[in-house]
C-alpha cells in the first residue's frame, strides 16, 4: 500500500505537516514537519483506521530528510488493537534504517516495523514525528507492507541479521564437514582449502564491521555482529589449521606404516 501526501491532501485526510512540491528529479510530493520552538513537539502525520495488513509482521518504509534537528528526534509508529492494547516502535537506533533523527541529513531510507504475532489485526495505525526542539523533517511517500511482500525493508527485504544467520548456518555446515573429513583422514586438500576460505571470509566480514563504524550511514546496525562474527569465523579455522595438518600427517604416516607391514 503506497501512501502519497498529495493524495491525502486532496482527500482531506492530511492530519499534520505541510505538503511541499516535488524536488528536482522526482515527481513525489513531500511532507514537511517543522518545530520552531525550543520545546518538544509530537506531530501526527498519518492515521489509518482498519489498516489492511495481511500478516502479523508489517512495517512502514520510505525516505526521510532533516535539517538542524536539536537533540534526538525520531519517527514513531503506534499500533492500536481490539480491547485497548497500544504498542509502539521508534527509530532510535544509532545506524541503519531505524536511525534516530539528529542534526542534518540528506535523503535516506527509514523503516518502522512491528511484530504483532499472536495478536489480532490492528484497528488503527498512527505515525508521529517527534522533535525535542527546533528542526525540520521531510518525509517522502510511505509504503505499508508485510514481511512477505515488498516494502518492508527498503533495500531488498533482507536485514543484516538475517544474512548473518544464513552465513552462520553455511559456515557451521562447512565446519562440521571439515571436522568429519579430518577425523577420517580424507580429502586433505579440500579440508585445508575450506579452512583457508573460512579465514578469508572472516577477515572480510570483520572489515565490513569496521567499515560500518567508519561510515555508519552506508551500513546498518549489524556492524557489531559483523565484527564478532568475522573475528570468530577467521580465528577458529586459523587456530585449527596446524591441528588439521598434524592429523593428516599422522594419518599418512599410519598409512605408510601399514603399507610397509603389508
């Protein structure tokens, strides 16, 4: 579900902010939210009754730009459920699409996710822009979607944590295969090459984690996990390589002795 600010304005459903014309190179209208006072404000920019979400996990995504935001501002999604339950999610991360609003930033992606697993469908969704002091926030069109469809994660639907989990399963499988073949004394070249490849993979993941701290806007909040996972992925196979070589040498020596005895 795509939500355009100019459409809401024409329908008389705009609840906050001011619609601004498209910027150069785009046809999308923007929503401007400004706080000119030094005191905190919370501006409701979207309210949807009986939202059409297909699954228990859904999110709003889009683009945000801000200028001279004092303190730490954020976007928040309030979720209202039958019976009076109210829950929220906020963009207060240090990095990634859920990064907080502070200072000045060009256009970047944002996401407001929510997991309502085990609960009934929400009866109302509300998005607020919260500013602790002076500042201006611009929002592009919004996309409401579930995690099985497009629009949940703005950059392709795969989060760094999910990718790391997948890589972890692959690395674990290779590690188990290396251990089995080493104990059997078979496929020496494959085992040593696989262990060396794991070391290189770990080095690359560790470098990506370091880059996440140097260029936080180019990477997501998975940077600490990249550092830890990369360190372990490189260190463990590297420390085991001498043991693997000795085991194969011992296996070859036993084979030679058996051949001599025969």
